[in-house]
């Protein structure tokens, strides 16, 4: 009998509290899942002629030939970050660790964008690498 009284007492306030809690939870959940860079205030910019750097554990990388040697990168972010972003702050690189020599090797271009910047596109996404055999 005591349980029935507990449920019936202030029943409408309890229902209102549950509905309000669900609304708050759904609002927070939707805001948390929304990407920052695709918000209403995000802007895009494309940077051309970003040089592609070869990264390797080997010390002698001067004979590596990358075609094309630069890429175009499209990024998005808040207007204040994109307005001051410079091409030299975007780093495009290919990983050649463990490759001694190769001809027409296709490698994916990796991008290291600064904090607060979201990568949207890399053109071209792959480059051709030629590494002559060492003598």
C-alpha cells in the first residue's frame, strides 16, 4: 500500500520530470555527436601546391622522385582559424619506411592538419614514387 501512495503522490510532477530529463539528454546527445567543422559557421578553403614530403627511416632520401610533387588540400574550420591558416601549416607526406627501391609505386598521401582544422579532400589522393636501387 505504501508503494501505491509513493507513485500516486505528485504524479504529474514526476511525469514532467521524466519528460524533461529525456529532452535534456537528447539535446546533449545530439550536440555531442555533431562534428565541429561541419557546423553552420564552418568555412572551407582549398590550398594548392602543398609539397608532398617523403618520410622514411632511411637516412638517404635524396633520390626519391614523387609525381606529382604537390597536392591540393581542401579543409574546413571556424572562420577565424581558416582566415589565418597558411599553406606551410599543412603537411602532406608519404610513408616510405621499409621500401628500398621501387618504380611506379603508388602511395597514399597523408595530411597532418593543425588543431581545429578538418580535412575534407586531397587531390590527388595518391602519388607515384620512384626510388632508384642503391649501388
